[in-house]
């Protein structure tokens, strides 16, 4: 019985050892640096300059990398301080990928050019109780002194200050002046055409007065007749005598600014005769609106618009 138990334990140990070998081999760490970007310039670095390193790497699972296993923010050595650090983790198949940004700031000082370096970094990966360490090599650079050694008279070594070059803005001023002039002219034109002030030149013309009166006329048959009479009075005033339908052509020749509304003027005389001299005339809101519109158009012609 005792011999049987011993054999059983030996067989169990062999089986356990056989199953452990492939698992251990499958978990063997294999880290690969995909990309290492160091600062662009390795010379002329001065105190206070910020230098950045970007690293991309991958390692087979189950090994992982935590931010706590990277250099601590604020760590300082040989005048180089870790200013900031970021870590971004992704997965690609059975691999863990990591993107690391290390930001350093130089606080070292020297009175002459000196060779310095960003420190070598140790990156620690974990897989349960197993650990694996990868090494990021140091990056050397040349430190540039701000002032030479043993300065006795700083004033002699100072560079003269130069005022910035003046910018020629004459062309811009010309364009701005032209734009403001056009804007003022346009606004003045709009105001002049649409204003009803009596004090402005040409604002109190015959058709301008007629238009103001028609706007105040009542919306009724009597108001409609008054509106027609106001326009007739304006025509008579501009013509210098009573203007009839047969006199429209000579009136247009004498006042060519009204020529573009010749058809509307002829239609007005036909409609006003029917309105003023017919016994069956009725009020029409549309007719009233047409008279108001016509008076405005004639007022604009009167003003030269």
C-alpha cells in the first residue's frame, strides 16, 4: 500500500511538471520598442528648456505596464527634472501596446558648453508575481551657457536692441478710406431716397408731398379719390399747367426721369377718370395700394433715384 502511494505521488509530480513547462514558456516576456522619438535638437539647450521623449512599445500578454512603474513626476537628477508623464495602453491581439510621453525640464547650469543627458529609464512590467525590466537608453545633448565664464563687464557684452520693422499700412488705409466712403455714400443714398424730411434738398417735391398725403388718407372711397387728386396735382405742378392723358408724351420728353413709369402713368390717368367721373365708383384696397406705390415711384424719380 505504501509503495502504491509513493508511485502515485511521483506520477502526479511528473504530470504537474509537464503541464508547467508550456505555460511558463508561453509567458516568457518579449518586449519590442516600436518607436523612440527624442528631442529634435541635441545642441543649444539652455536652462529652463523643456525636452520631450515619445516611446511606443509592445509586450506579450499577460505582462502589463502601470504608470506607477514609470519615473515619478517631479523626480530630479543631475539638473534634469521629470515635468510630466503620460501613458496610453492598447491591445493588439495577444500583445499589450503602450505609448509613453516623458517631459523633462532642464534646471542645470554651467558657465560654458557642457555635455548632459536625459537619464536612462527603467521600465518595469508585471505579470502576477513575475516581473520583467526593459531599459530606455539615455539621450545625450549639449548644454549652452547663457553667459560666458568670468564676466567682468556685462554692459560691453550686451547686444544693442533693435526696434521692430515698421509695417507699411498705407495701402490698407487707402482701402479702408474707400470702403468708408462707399459705406457713407450708400447710407446717405438710402436715407435720401427713403426720408420724408422737408428740410432736405428735393425732399419737398410735388410727388413727395403727394406721397405723404396719400399715406395719411383714409382707407375709403373718399380717401381713394383724394389720393388720385393728390397725384394729379403733383403732375400739374411739375408740368407747369394741367396735365391730361394726351399730354403724357410731351411730359415724358420734358421730364425723362419719369420715362420708366410711362405705362403706369397712362394706366393711372385711365383709372382716375373712371374713379373721379363715374357714378358707380367703388373703393378698392388694391387700387389704393397701387396709388401709394405709384406715388412713391414718382417721388423717387423726382429725386433722381
